[in-house]
């Protein structure tokens, strides 16, 4: 009897150990599964944050207008022939490359739309992006819509010039730097419309300039010309 009772107690002991082993295995498996789910959730959350960040970058413009838009007019003909736009980087944004291949600048009013005035000229006479302010201003203020001689060198007058005012010898607009956009509306008319009045502006005209970098939303600038044309006008 005692021998049989001992066997019964031994069998019950083994059953208890097996149950404990199964329970431990179940707990370990559940822990591994829970860790995998938690890790997957963290990865998904991180990916969602990256997608959201990229979406915000694309939705918000990294560029902003610094100060006011200045228009240059011809009071005698009552037309605006030039625009001056200062740009800097919006707070917290990554640098914007103004290399011609990575930037598009378009212009339009009620009469004309030019998809890209920041394009290459079919000549090596004039760089489209300039660091020499005096050369840029001479090109901008010149009466010619074709070529200009400056210090013995020939330059072709572009429709649009990007002037690097504060920069560290690259084409990136970074925090604390300022770029100047000079637009010759009379040159646009000469090259695109055979001299007809299209890009140049008259009193009450509304125009838009869109600056489209590779990253970030387009910066759209819209202004209206006042009733009276002056040589220099602050458009706000």
C-alpha cells in the first residue's frame, strides 16, 4: 500500500512540474509576442512621424519675403518694367538650393503667363545667379533688353537674376542669408512677346510671381499696381 501511495504521489508531482513548465513556456511566448508587437508599433509610429514630417515640409514654404516688394516704373509710359523681391529662409526650415536646375520661377498677369523666367540663356555671356551686386544692378537698371558692356565685358540681360547678398560661396539660401530676385518685365516682353505689352504692368494690374523649389511648397507672391505709376513704388 505504501509503495502504491508513493507512486501516486510521484505521478502527481510530475504532473505539477509539467504544468509549471507549460505555464512558464506560455508566459515566455506571450512576452516575446508582446515585445514583437510593441517593437512593430514603435517602428510604425516612427515611420508615421517621418511621413508626417515630410508632408509638413512639402506643405509649408521654406521661403519668405523679406520686407516689401519694390516695383520700378516708367511714369511717362505708365508701365512697370521691373520688380525687386528680397527673400530669406523661414524659421526652422532646411536650406533651399537656388541652382538653376533645382528652382523654377514663373510670372503671370492677366495678359501673359511665363512658366519659367529663371531659365538658362542660350549663351554663356551672363550667369543667371550673380554674387557681384554692381553687375546685377547695372543689368537690371540698363535701358537695353539685349546686351550690356560692363568693364569691357559683354553681358546679356536676363529676364530674371538671383543676386546673392549674404552667402558662404554656394547657391544655398540658408538661415541668416538674403537673396534678391530682380525681374525685368520689359525683357520678358522683348523675348517672349516680340516687344508687345504683356508682362509689363499698367495701373490696377495684378501680377503673381511663383518661386518653386525642389523641396517645400511654392512661395506665391501676388500684388496690385497702384492707380498712378512712379519711378519706384512700394507694393507692400
